[in-house]
C-alpha cells in the first residue's frame, strides 16, 4: 500500500519541525486514588488513524535514561498519524506510589490497562497497539496475552523476568555506591526491587504467554547473541512474528547526557506499524478539553518510619513560557498553595528530566508539601518534557537559557498561584543553574540558593561534561583515600596501577588548584572580574540572599569551592551568612534510598528552621 512507504526521515533533516506536526498533552489518568501521569501525542498534519499506541517504558534507571528516546519514538509515531500515550507506571516517575508498595508486577500491568482504556474511551481510538522497551516490552507482552491488541512491538524484551533481576543484582554489587538489603531486596542505581517484586518477576516467562494479536515485531539487540526461542515458540502456535536486529540499545541506556536517539530504528518501527494500518480514521479534534491537569497524591513521609499515616498533597501540571513551551509539576500542601513560605524551584540534574536522578526530586517535592512547602520541578528548554525542535542541540545539561527559564517559571508561579518568594535548588548542573539564577536575577524575589554537589561553578560552551576540573578532583580524592589502604599499596608495588594515569590526575589537579590560587592573588589587579567565585558569593550575600551548600562527603565540588574561595567561605561561615552540610558515605547522585531520605530530611529541617 502506498501510504506504508512514507516513513519518518531523520530528525535533523525534517522539513517541518516536530512541534508543527505533533501536539503533546500532559495528563493525569487512571484511578483517582492512584493517579498516573502521561503524555498524549496527537498528529497535527497527518490523518489521524483509529489505531492508538501505548508506549511502555522500561523500569528504574533504564526508564530514566531512555526517557528522551521514548519521547522521540512517541513523536515519530504520532507524526505518522497515530495517537500515542507514553506514561509513568504506578510507583515510577510522576505517578502515584513507590517501589515499596506491594504487588508491583500487577500494578505495572494495571497501569498499561489503564493507558489502553484512556486511548479507547477518552480519545476515541477503535484499536490499540502496544510498544515496549526492555522490561516494558515484557509487560506489554503479558498484557497482550490477556487483551486483544492490534499489534505488538517488543524492543529488546526480557524473555524471562529472572534475566532482569539478575542484571539488577550485578548492578547493585558493582555500582559506585552499592546498597545491601538483608531481606533479599535489590537496590540498583537508586531504584528498589523488593523481595516480593523479585519473586513475582522471576516467575515471568513470555514463552508461556501467547499474545492475542496477529502482528508481532521482535526487535532484538544486535550486541547480544541471537535468541529465537520466543519467536519460534509463538510461530509454532500460529502467530505471525517478524524478527529484526536493532543497534543502539546500549546508547539509549547510558547516562542521560550521553544518550543517543536511535533514529533509524525508530523509523523502522514506524514503517512496520504503518504496514498494518487499520481502515478506520478519527477526526483531528484537539483533546485538550478532556485533560486532567491536577491530581491528589496520598503519600507517606519518607523522613519518618514507614508506619507514619499517609497524607494527601496536590500536584498540578504547569506549562509556561512565552518563546518556547516549558514544563513543570507544581506540588503543594492540599488546599494551600498561597503560603507565605518560599516556593522551591527544583532544577534539572544533568540531562535527567524533572523527576531528578533516581526520582529524588519527586520524593523531595512531595515531602516538602507534607512539611508545608510548595515546589516546582521543571525542565529547562531542550531537556525532558520542555520540547525543542533543534534535535542536534537538545539534551544539553548546561543550557545557556537556564536563567531565562528560571525567570519564566517565577513569573508563571506569581501569575497562577500568587507566589511571593523563591528558593532555587538543584543537584550538580542544577546547582550551577541555581547559583547563576540567584546571582543574575536581581529583580526577582529569590531569597536563597541550595547548591547540592555543584560541579562546576562556571561553565562555558565547549567544555566536556565527562571531563571537568571536578572530575579530576574526584580522582584526586580517590587517590587520597587509597593512601591509607594496604591493598592499594600492594597493587602499586605489583604494577597493577596505571602510573601514567595517576601522574596525569595529580598533575591536572595541582594545576587546577594553582590556577585558582593565582586568580585569588591577582584578582585585585585584574580588570576581568568574570569567574571570580569569591566575588560572586559576596555579591549574593550582599543582596541579602542566602547560600546553602550540600556536599556528599569527599565530593570534588567542595575541594574546588575551597580552592577558589577558601577565605571568603570561612569568613561567611563564621558570620553565619552561608551554611555547608555534609552527607556521609554516599556518591555524587545519592543513589541509595537511605541517602536520599537523609538529603530530604536535612533540606526540610533547614527550610523549616529558616522560614517557619
């Protein structure tokens, strides 16, 4: 059929920007006592087919890192005529619940069922197909064995659940901040699988679940050995199964700022879906009138024991900005968003979308609401769900428009909720944005910046995200800790240590400290006052604004802070004009739930003491 030959061209050569081809609507859906969050992507220019597609993301850190690629997949499918719903499972992302809740496997499948119902009943799709990635593909296949679907795309599926839990166990044991749970749970890269969840997942075997569909695509990884067991088992039972090898899966799952969108693979999926087009079409009416923009979340205080009674908070979807649309979620105490307390703006960590690394910002925002504070977790333009048409320049962790985006958020909060003052807070690059926001927005009611593991304090285009003075300092700290360990000396004497790398690290760190010292001595004689950390800290304090630093003990940002502004820091600490908090025994991103709870508790205590 002629239409099936039209596939999505590479994003960077699109004749029309995606924003003119696709409308995107953020929504809450599902049960009122357990709302789910998602995005509906609807065609603007292409005919709108009666086939809707539910996009099933992977779990945990894989969901976090593949968020960008899954968004582009939804855009590409929608631009070709299909309404698409991508969403967060219960206990993940912006949806209600936590990973500690019971019956996780059932809850994830219920989330997919709810997404299917939403496309059918709310958006008028006569048929629904499922597209899943990694364990999202496994979940999609399980649902397709119960509910008849138009088609099923399994991208890098886990045929057996135990394969996934084993991989997570390896990550737990080999991560840079391993967590051990005596009760048999697994905590990998900041996400928890309880003993019950592991047992449920280990029983999954897709070969035993025959999908109720006539069209199946298995897109296997080309960096793994061929496994035809699933294809062969289903074909023996009369199912039509296409089997292809896809590249780029590993690049979708690396740290968010390094992810690569597999454009060619997405185009192949679009083409395959279009080859089975249904005859039915629906009108292109905007679904905006049907959207639910707010939700009640019932949560427990994570800073206290699990026996604490749950309480309600409210969350609202906020789209704002005049030049390009920006996105955020406003969390606040139930029935109260006009509090005189400052609103906390939570700014992107690297290229991770607004949920924060390991879902830290969601947990922080909801616990702030329990403590009586409102917050907005937002995406800068080109990150997360603040869409940018410039494919080649999106996903930059240090965006040049950060301060403008913060200003737009402040204006929106003033206009919609009557907010009167603001605290800027962020981890890593979010700390960088907070620091420069409080420095540059002199006419806005910003009262404080909370800088969590800032690295670096100054950023210039062209600097490498993966190799900065802070990372040189991290290596330096590792060598310092190793000096007192007998096993490290044994390795050195045996020749098992890369002496060239060690010498390079020591030389680079010494150079960084020396340059900082020279700048400190010479600043009084220099006409160039740029990148003067001590001067900028003084400027912020003189404007009657507070600075709070939070460092993982041994994090490189602290060394760079003291190397660049030691005298000023000591003086302002003595004058109680700034404060520094340390979190022991954790890494840069606080990738264990215990340390996330500690960070959240310390920040709430700090804000309550200062503003209540």
